[in-house]
C-alpha cells in the first residue's frame, strides 16, 4: 500500500514538473522567441561577415535575446490575461487559466528582462543593451495595451518587432550604420503583410477580446488595399542593400522575386478578401524573411 502511494506521489510530481515546464515555455512563447532571436543572430553574422564571428559574443547575444524576448512575451500575457480567456488560440495560456499566478509570472519576466538587458549591455555594448531595453518596453507597455485602442498599434509594434536586427548588428559594430538601418527597414515593412494576414485569419478571435488590429478593424477592401501597399514597399526596400553596395546582385534578385511573390499573394487577398488568400500571404511572409536575410548574409560584399 505504501509502495503504491509512493509511486502515485512520484507520478504526480513528474506530471507537476512537466506541466510547470510547459507553462513556462508558453509564458515566454518559445517558438516566437526563437524566431525573433534567429533574426538577431543572422544580422550579427551579416555584420561580422568579413572580420569573423566572435563566438562568445554570438552566444551572449543568443542568450540575452532569448531572455529579453521571453520577458516581453510574458509581460504581454500578464497584461492580456483577461482577454486571452476570450480567444480560442490563447485561452489555455498559463496566466489566463491561473495555472501560474500573476506574481510568479511577473517575477519571472522581471528576472528574464533584467538579466537579458544586462548581459547584452555589459558583455556586448551599451548601445545594443539600450536598444534591447527600448524594444522590451515598447512591446510590453506601449504596443500591448494599444492593441485594444487603435490599429495604429501594429505600426507601433513594428518598431520593437524590427529592433532585433539593430540589436544584432550593433552587438557586433557598437554603432548604428546605414546598412543596419536598411536591414531594419526590411524587417519593419515585412511585419505588415505578416501580421495583417494573421489578423485577417484570426479576426473573429481578436474581436472577441476587443483587439483592433486590421487597418479598418474589418476584413474589407480597404484593409486589404493597405496591406497590399505596405507589401509593395518590400520590393524597393529589399534591393537597398545591393543599391547601397552592401550586398551583391544575387541577393537583390532573390529579394525582388520574393517581394513580387508576396505582393502577388497580397493582391489576391485584395481581389477576393478571402481567408484562403490571407493564409497564403501569411505563409509566404513566413518564408520571405529568412530567405531574404540568408541571401544578404551569403551575398555580403
């Protein structure tokens, strides 16, 4: 009898530990965090293309980026806990379900955020650390609450969404250059077709929580046209690294083709206003950024 009780207790402990790990991974949004950090380290590698990667710095950037991004994502869930319960895609998040208390989540996010900013600022350089801090603050405390006020929040959120590029670049150089601003602009404009296509698909879910994310707050021609206009911007912006002499013609060609393909999907959405075309645009955007950023890296002059 005692043996069975011990076994049940051990099983419960294992389940509890496993659930806690799942909760923390959901709090920091592991997959999203990894994608953000991938963008930062790829840009770092682009900046270091000729002189060579400093692997210790590369490791610090990766760890610090994971900590800062995880903190921002966690704070987002603390602020939106009552709204997450209203949406199908977020109702099982740990803070929304009260599997994790607000205090525990807040302490975790504070430790992650401070640790990440200090790591980047101290072991890389103060500028990269400052940008990381600004990015965390803008995403968590400006963009997040603004989502229920105005669709302008998407424009505001595009800045912290593109800051990983600046963080990655300045982590190597210690200062902001023309090239870093161009690479920043590519990721900045990319976010509009990426996010608005997602918001189009999840429009009903977002409206349950009162989020105003599409340009007109509705799945209409105007929202689709604005999405198309921002997508078109990726074509000229995508060739700027080559135009300014930072990369070669191959990456310019790749960026142009990818921009045209993405614009085609965006135009299709404008014509049909259909979820199927929004989904094609969303998946096209998922592929666009890593393909183009890798092209810049390997075609660096």
